[in-house]
């Protein structure tokens, strides 16, 4: 069964290199390679990879315009970046070899049901989004960028008016709203982490019972979950950005 924390596979100058970190690097390489391939042969009549990616980008931009309006040009790059990174990270983790190729290590202490002295497989690759550190970082970047965009469109004073007021009641409400903004970081993080990690555990359990046919339905289900969770994270980010950028100045009505 997959451990809750990522496994350390090496050290670089005292810095631990985990299997989720290695997977993140692989995901980055794949994304940059796709960007290079896509931008290298852009044509008026789409073909190849352009005909696959261009309709997705156009539909996503139209969706962003419907929700964010005139702010779509600013919000769309964030929406698209989150979606493509997370969906690539989720889908790559479903490829053969993830969680199964690695090295055996003797367990020096009790942990997640493994007896001391037993041999445990340390996979070289593991889903990046099954590491809470990764999803927490994504959530922090998402909400941090949301507030930066809010300041951009409303100015610093207009942004502060969303949360601060001379009226004690409105001041309390504003501070509560700011606290909820911080809670969004953990909400986004736990939602993504929980779904991907749970799927990882299910696949590992089913594969332990039957390594051939039994995991296939669960792989198909995880394929859907991988895309849906990527879209949910990106969509929530887009909505948060649009709402805060639009209503920050209106918060002055507190």
C-alpha cells in the first residue's frame, strides 16, 4: 500500500530527493516538450498536435471569458497552466511503471503496516499530486495569485476595503472573509491530494490481488478522476480570481 508521505530515493547535498519530486521534473519536461512541439509548427490550418491542443485552448478561453469577462486575458494563463500541469501529473502517474519500478529497502522501523526488518519497495516514480507538499504549493500559488490580481484591478486601497472597515461589524466580517481566503489554500490542496492519493491506494490494493485484469476498471475510473480533479482545481482558481477581482472594490460598501 502506498505510504502517506513520498519516499526518499536519494540525497543531493543533504537535500532529500523524493520520487514525487522526480515525477514533477518529468512532468515539467513533458509539458515543455509539448509546448516546443506545438509552437514550432503553428499553421493557419491546424494539423498534428496543433489540431488536438488548439480546440482545447479555444474552448477554455471562451469559458474564461464567460466567467471573467474583460479580465479573461489576465486570468486565463493561470487557469490553463494549473489545468495542464495537474492533468499531465495525474495522467503520467497512470502509466505502467509508476509505483512498481524501484528498489527494495530494508525497513528500519515500523510504519504503515510494514514490519521492522522486512523488505519494502521504494518506487522511483510516484504521482506528484499524491504528495501533499505539491498540492499545498499549488494551492498557495493559486490563492496568492488571486490576491495579486485583485490588487491589480482594484488598487491596494480598494483591495483593503474588501476586508477592512471602520464599522466593527463589517470589520469582523471582513477579517472572517480574509481567514476564509487562507482556508481556500487547504481546501484546494486537500481536495486534489485526497482524490489522487485515494486512487493510488485503491490501484495498489487491487493490483496486489490481481495484477492483470482486475485493475483495468479502476484505471479507467482514475483516468476520469485525473481529468475531473484537474479541471476542478483550475475552475475554482478561475472563479476565485474573477470574484475577488470584481468585488474587492465593492467590498468598500461594508
